[in-house]
């Protein structure tokens, strides 16, 4: 007998399926780009792979909102969403960096040997982060073991879509401005964001924001400013925003830890 929590609601899960579709398409484009003989065509295929990640990002943001808006949240939808996220934001970005690092250049010989390890660590941490999120927010878990109300508006650990957006936006900029040497930075960045995904660093969540959300003047100005940045800098804006989000949480966490240690010392 099917319980209400296990029901499959059509519209939210169609967006989740769209998330999975874009992730699958991203992987295909990366493979095609890797074995494409023409450089310009290869770059274009990588760019298409990046936009597939952003397509997954949009679908991932919509599925949960549609489910909450219509009161159609379910355990099936939650698990399906996590499976799609592992593909779109875990495997697809890992493959993207893996193929870029494995370009036939002698300078990248060291990364050719460890590139797959870095990619797997990123994928593993992403999967662990999603599993941990599902566990601490599970409705059947005892209330004292569930994520507290205090943390309802934040994520514990870097969300995997944010991690994927960092990699995708950097690949887009590297291809746009022909910064091929900067691909050497990607494995190091992947290790950093892999650690952040399984850390206890808190990141702001925007899931509670909707058309009825009220805001202060400073926040409103900030949102308009971000919109202007996106319009003005185009590809660069994605890198600025994604890296800004990553390091905002990290810097805020370090500052809070310093305050805690100072209070304990006093």
C-alpha cells in the first residue's frame, strides 16, 4: 500500500527528471568534447556542458519550490532529487574537470595521473553530503535528532549545486577567455569544495524566499546590485557570485570560530 509520503507527484518530479536529463546531457557533451578533433568545436561542446549544469541548477531550484507551493512534498521526491543531484552536480562536474585536465599536454602529466582521484573525491563528498542532508531532515527521524529549527534557513556544509556552479562557471570563463593554464587550479579548487561539502560550515539557504517574503532595505539593494553585476559582467558574474557564496560561508565560519575561542579564553 502506497503511503502519502511515498506518492509520486507529477509536476515536481518532472522538474527533477529535467535536472537528471541536463546532467546526463552534460556528461555526453564532455565526452564528445574530449574526443572532438577540432579545437573550436571542442570548446563549444564544453560550453554546452556548462549550460547543461546551469539547466540542472534551475530545475533543481524549481522542483522543491513547486512541491512546497502545492503541498506535494514526498519522500520519493526527496530521494529522487538526491539521485538526480549526484549525477548532475556530482558526476557531471567531475567528468568536466577530468576531461579538461586530461588534455594531451606534457605540462599536465602529473594531473593526468591523479585527475581521476580528485574527481572521485569530489563525487564521494557530494554523495555523502546529500546522504547526510537526507538523514538530518528525514521526517521520520526523532525530533531531537533532526536538523534544528535554528538551522532551518541554512545548509550544514556547502550545497552540492553551489559546488557544481563554481566548477561550471570557471570552465565557462576559462574557455571564453582562453585561460587554459588556469585549468591547473581546478583540481585544487575541487578538493577545497569537496571538503566544504562534508564540513560543518553553514551556508545561507534561499528555499524560504518566495513572492510573499519581506526584506530590509539593505538586502533589497544587495539583490538589485547582484542583478546589475550579472547583466554587466555576463560569464564573469557567475564566477563572482559562486565563489563569493563559497568563501562567504567559509570566512563567516572562521570569524565565528575565532569569537567562540575568544569567549572561551576570557
